[in-house]
């Protein structure tokens, strides 16, 4: 294999090693003498499935299906899987397997786009910090579940101790009946806010599980500007998470390939157990009907937002653009049939999303039955589902600690598999870049990587840590992934050359007919780039419209919260704002806010018209 150093940087930029100095293909016998391979194909498949099947399959897909028409949502979801998800996954797998390098070194084939590989590693590094913290949350809740009754069964008193229902006193901040936060706006971050509600209540009612999440588990501060101390129990769980990951990856794929036999398969056992328990509960049928049953609404298919949500979920659930797919495939044997693997992994991932939704909604349906409210009022997504709504529902079951332990252990194993892939991306890139230094010290490199990620994760387990986790979740792995994937498919299809790439694949899996490659050429040349561009534009416009239309509410709350020098008692915000705002006198900070509101509303109107056009 050709070796590269920092001195060859110019050659990589102005030359094309893939054309002028390409290594010959590796034969069946040797495979890759300088790079380790998976012990068996099963280990690769389990690792890739575990990496692709993440927390989004459990806590995001069921909510999206419910929100976007139930069973009708499966139509756009599987359409997007066929036109974009599978082609991109196939492309990344083949690219990594052919080059037998990590996500940075593979881009020596297209030197001008080597920054794409660097971006993948940076994204994975930051997201690994975020995933490590979520695993710590799961560990804490799993340990907290080893007590009866569960600690989020009742409201908390002034000492943050649980008050049982039989001795419950009036608590102005907690209610045992599910309620919703209508507006919770601080000077730094807007959370749980709906655009239609322009009120700013001084306090909000919370369910016991929500109160436990905020005041016990997170010890949440008032905002991002109030960091507060490190929450010691989360820091210890974060340390335990780092130790588990380091131990599993201590020998690279040789050790992680054995661990995934448990971590990639046991979540399915737990989902089946939770599903069996869920469907035997009263009200479970109502939950499943809301999820994917007779409540399905086919008219939703005419809305652009439904297709955009299906596209986004397909894209992110397969972990495309993170570098993990390329990294795991780079350890395959050269003649492995990655085409069949791509189909198996992507379809398993999609099936897991659908299957997990039944386990989630059956128990949420029982929760709605207990509270005697519609299922739609208990459904949440993300952290709200995993650490508020679902724990609340589990607390209503007989032997609730058992079901709670099983659920959070499932989240733990699902998170660990994805974290294994993320750490493998980082260590693989370092070993590929400096093989003489790190190849013989993989164990030390893995421990050092996990230790650094632990230290970087400590700000995320302070009292303001949830705000950092939310920012990473919403922004780091969003826009940049779309851009990276677009550059990836353009770089391989148009710069490296899709026809050359097809010949490379045929060197690995054998000759295929023209008709076989026709669909993949169409996807890589036209369909997939157009799909990614469409998702990016629509997402950008939606986010722009959201923030600009948010301005009046933020302005009104700011006027009520801050004492302006030029006006002791601010006048209420006139309605409609965009017609009556300009006559207002522009005085100091209030004038600036008014001007910004006018601009925001103008942009909001335009973006809404464009979005409606889609």
C-alpha cells in the first residue's frame, strides 16, 4: 500500500492518486495484508445494523408517523428510502470497501474534496460527545429504576423528595395529570414553545416525571448563561459510559465485533418484551390506532412537510454522511458483496423503526387511558418521549421497576452500538494517517480518545448541560450533513466519475448488466442530488420562517421581562403587528427590537409563500 505523509499534501491537492498511482486490486488470498478485516461477515452486519439503528428509530420515527398521517407516512418513508437512502448507503459502503481506508483517506480519490472527509470526522466527534451524554442519561434512569415505587411516580416537595399519591399535598408546580407547557421562554433559549401561543405565563404545571427530569436528573438551570456546577451523578454515569465504550473497542473491530453479538441483538428482545406487555394493556389498541391504524390520514400525502419529514428521517436514521458507514465497510474483504449488505442493513433499519413504534404507542395508549385524555396529548418526541412521557407511562404498570429497567437498558444498548461506530471513525482516521505511530498502540489510542470525549462531555452534564445537548442535537448534525452528503455524491458521480466508480464496484462483486446499473446511475447522477437539494432548501426555508415568525412572541416577552430606560411601562404589542409597528417611536433597545420584528415578519411572509409553493 502506498504510504502518505504530511509532505505529500501538495500532491494530494494538485494530483489525483486514484488515477496516476492507484494500488492494484487485492486478490482473494491476500485480501489486505496491512489492514485487519472482520473475523466474519456476521460481525460486520451486526456492527453496521447496530450503528445505523440509533435512538432516532425509537424516539423520533414513531412520533413522525403519528404526526404525518399514521400508516400513510410509510408511503413517503419507503419511497425516500428507495430513491435516496439505499443509493447513498450503497455508495458509501462501496467507496470505503474499495479504498480500505477511513473517511479522510478515501477522498484522496478526489483531492479537491478531502475536506468532506474532515467534516465527517468533526461531525462524528461532536455527536459522539452528545451520544455519550445520552447514554449517561439512560444509565442514570436505569439505576434509578431499581426502587419501588419509581422516583417519578409522585410530585416532589421542597427538598426534591418524592411525595406519594396517598400523602400528596397541593403543589403549585406539579400535577399528577398530564399537562403541557405552553410557553417557557428565557432570555437565552426558547424551549417547548408554540408559535400560536403569545402568552408568557410566570409558571407552568409539570407532570411528576417532567419534574423529576428537570429538578432531579438534570438539576436544570434557568438558561445557558447559568452554567452551575457539574451534576455529580450524571458525571459518574458519563464516566461509566466512557469506560464501557473503551473496553468494548480496546482491540478495535476484533473486540467490538464480539460485543455487538449482544448489543445489536438484545434490543430486539427487549422491544418484543415491551410490545407483548404493551398490547395486553387496556387502551393499547387506541395507541396503535393513532400510530399506524385506522386513524391513518392519506390526505396528508399532499403536504410537502410530510415528504420532507420522511426524507429527513430516512437520511439521518441510516447515519449517512457521518463517516461510520465508510469506516465499517473499509474493514470488509475486498470481494465482499456490499450490494446485498446495503439492502439488508437499510431494510432492517427501516423495519426496526416501524416495529419499535408499536411498543412505544401501545404503552402510551394505556397511559392516555389511565389519564382519560386523547392519545395525542401524551405523545412526545426526543427527550420528552424517552425521559418524560414513556417513564410516566411505565410508572402506571404493575411491577413498574422491571419494565422501566428493561426500557432504559434497551436505550443503553442502542446508544452504545452507535457510539462504537463513532469512536471507530475517529481511531481509524488517526491510525490511517499515522500508521507507524498508532497501529501498534490501538488500545492506548482508544483509551485516550474516550478520555478526551469524557472531558469534553463534562460541560454537558452541568446544570446547563441540557441546553448544550439540545444545541448539538438541533444544529451540529443537521444542515452540515445535507451539505456533506451532497458534496459526496457530486464528488463521486461527477468528479471521480460514476462510470469509473461502477467499474471499481465490478472489480469487487463481478460484472453486472447495463440494466442493473441503470437505476444506480440515475440515482447517483440525478435523483439523489436533487432529493438532497430539495430537502436542504425546504428545511432552510422552514427554519427561517420559524425563527422570523417567532420574533413577535420573543419581543413581547422581552418587553414584559426587561425594564427599558425610555419607557417605564411598555405598551402592549399591537395586532396585527406588521401594520402598526412602524408608527412606534424607535427608542433605544425597544426600537431595535421593533425594527427587527418588522423585518422578521416581512421575511416570514415571503418564506411561508415559498413553502406553500412546495
